[in-house]
């Protein structure tokens, strides 16, 4: 009679094999997450739009002087550029039949005020435009900027008790986004960062001086745009 030795298989090995077969036969259902339901930055989006702050300064024929009221408005305009302007200020002097010297003086009187407020020389350029159809004595200045539209909070249309996707309430994060949009100095910073540059000493001294005098460094409103006091925003 011939005897053969048989090796027994451990129970733990059998359990692992059965588990592997079971897991291989199972497929997990895909999970879909709606970012709008879980990310308040998507649900309460800040609408940031590029705009052009464009204004026109009118002059009398053969004259290059501006009134105190226009100077005050130009001060607000250049303050807005220092706070949230992008690129350079482009100034266009439209001929109206006045002497070329007068046209140059019109450009200089506006440029000098900008420089006094802290705008750098390389941040403002001027050119002579074509004669307007109405031959209006006008100097147009423009710069690029951004405005932001904040979300409207207070949406109670969703039943928070019937929350089967474990999402936060519809109003969660809305106040945070709205406050951020209203507080940011330059709405363009929410879209993309600006390039670094050397410190603008004149601008810093101007702002500090106004603060020490108890005045507001700027009076522009983000929601209205950077040139709300003077001109049109395109």
C-alpha cells in the first residue's frame, strides 16, 4: 500500500481568495459631485468685467484753462487710476482750429495734474487725434480697469431639511463673496494678479498725507466703476 502526504490549505488563504473574487466581481458606482452645490465660490460667483474708463474734458476755443470743478473731477479720475488702473492713461487731443501751441497746453495742463497726484510719466501718453465731425474742443483720456458685480444674498427657495446630497445651505458663503467684492481695492486682482513694479513714492506720500489730514485716500466705488464721477465706462 502506498501512502501520500497531503498538505492542508489554511483557512486564512481561502478567505483571502474568496474576498478577492468577491471584490473583483463588484464595481463601485461612480460618484458625481456638483461643484455649484458644495463650493460657495462657484455658487456665488463674483462677476468681474474689464472696462475702459473714458472721459472727455471740454475747452473753450483758443483756450487751455480748466475750471476748479473740472480739476476736482480730474483728481477723482486720476485717484481711480492709481487705485485700480491697468496699463497706461491714453490722452487724445482733438484739433478744433486752435493754434498748435494751445493744443499742447491743453495736454500739458491735464498731464501736470496727473503727475502731481502721483501718476508716473511713463504711465500717461498723449497724441493728436483727427478732427471731430462736430469740431468740438475736446481732450479725451482713458485707461483700462475692472468692475465687479457681487451676488445677491438671501435665497431661501431650497428646503434645507430635504438635503439628500449633504450640500451646504444655498446662502452659505454668499456674504463672504459679497463682502470680498465690495472691499477689494482693485477688482482686477480677483481675476489675475498684477505685475510687480518699483514702489511709487509719490503715490505713497499722497495717500499717507491724506490719511494724516483725516481725508479719504479715494472716493471711488467698485460697483459704479472707476470713473463714476466723470465719464462713461465701456
